């Protein structure tokens, strides 16, 4: 009986060792991506677009790259930075992810930055747009945009197109401050006047009292930045207050005219001019195919958050190809620096010095096309770097 027990114990040890070896081999063959986005709360449309785009890209390109199986672990932070930090820590420590990605708002991206640095895990920012984000960790790369990229372009456009007096309405957090500062610098340098600056709370804003103040100032235009997901509510209240009939134009970066909400805004949105990095109406063949595939899969058109997610997962795939499947943080970040490709939004690249995105900024006007509202591009500025960094 003793020999039998020893034999059984020996067999069990061999089986356990084999299971452990198998588990380690499986772990080495899998690259895990922790996707942290707001799937609930006021920024839910951001998270859903990014999640959809990642799923679409993987459906089109497979879930294996450079001999590695790609596993995406989706987490909802509801755009609460404390949640983001906790989820990022759990993903890095417990799930052993190779990359964290997503980040719907700037405070979320900043909350994860020290963890990315400490763990040497790349943080791919697919949404948040404050200039400083990539400076907060050498492991951060961005595939979305920065607010100064669009805000400087619309500032220059406003001056050239006879807009002299502007009221600004911006969300009171870092991206809103970035947008305001960039626009104000270019608009006032060109001779424009800011007659009033209005800041609205980020969470659950009621725009009505602020809109009344803006109307009373009788400006030529209102420069507006609200984060993706809040533009529909803004335009509804803009129309309710009669500002759409007042002759006051709406201008700004394109967040306020997000494609996935544009049709719900009604005719009050027609004529709004924004500068932005993407429109579902972008006329390239690559974008037409992207929009058609996204619509077929999810029943709606993609917005700029979707393209940030689509390009973010593309960047991870291409970096893995470049490293031959090596998924340590230093190898991936080195591979991502300087990478360039044709996106549905047009040509883009990752600045090797700042790890930030370089891209075209398009000036667009909302028009009705075949019964639907679209941001129709009519001008562009090529290869715009983040102005917040080019000064440094």
C-alpha cells in the first residue's frame, strides 16, 4: 500500500508540474490587453465606440498576431479616476496584462500613468485629449488627438472668416482649459475679442443659464468645448433658448459634433463649423470601408472615439509584429515610436520624441446629406503636431 501511495503522489506531482508548465506556456503565448473605458455614465458613448472599434478590428484582422493570441479584458471605469486606478492595478497585478488601453477622459489617463511607469506596461490612450498626458509616463502613447491640435486650427479659421467677438463655453476640467487656452491664444493674436468666458461643470451640466448669458453678450460666435457624449444635450438647450435663430454661430473643436450623436441633434446643428481629426464623411476609400463595416456590425456610424480605438489596437498589433511577438513594455514602446500608417481618418504617425499622434486636422461644416447630418470637410491642415509640445 505504501508503494501505491508513493506512486500516486509521484504521479500527482508530475501532473501538477505539467499543468504549471502548460499554464506558463499558455501565458507566454497570450498577449493581454486591459481595455479601461466608460461603458456607463455620461461618457458611455465614448467607451462603447472604442469597445466596438476594437472588436471590429479584431474581427477583420484575427485574434492572433506574431504567433501570440490577443486577449482583451474589458473594464468599465464609468469615467471615475479612482475606479480607473483600481482597475489598472488589478489588471496589471492580477491579470498580468501586457498593455492597458482606452481612457475616456483625461483624469482617468492620468490616474493610470504612475502604474504604467512602475510596472513598465504601455498605456495606449485612445480617447483622452489633454496635451500633458504623454508627458506623465514614458510608457504612454496616444492614438486619439489633443485639444490644442483642433482648437488652434479653428482659432485661425475664425479670424480669417470675419468672426470678431466670441463667447467661450468650455467644460471645467483639463481638456476644456487646454481647448480654451489654445483657441484664445490664436484668436486674440489675430485681432479677435473674447467678450466672456464661461466654464460649465463636467458632470451633468445644465447649459441653460450659461447659454442665456452668452445670448445676452451678442457675440458673432460661441466657441464650445464639451466632451464627447454631451454635444447632443448642448445643442438641444441651444435650440430651446433660441440661439439657433439668433445669428450666433457655434464653432469649436469637433467633440461637440460627435458623429454618433449628430443625427439626434436636429436641424439646429446645420451650419456648425468645427475643426477635428475625423468625420464619418471623410471621403477616402479606407474610411468608406470602415464606416460601412462599423454600420453593418453595430447599426450606427462611427465617431472620432471609434477611430481612436481602431487605430489604438492597430498600433498594438503592428508593434507586436515589429518585435516578433516580444510583449515587454520597453520593446513595445520602442516599436511604437515613429510608426506611421493610413488610418480611416487619413495619414497618421506617432511622434518618436513625444509618443503623441501627428495627424491632419479638418475644418468641417454640418450639412444634411441624403436626409442625414454629417460633418462635411471643406479644408484641412496637414500633419499637425500637438502645439502644446511644439513650443517646449
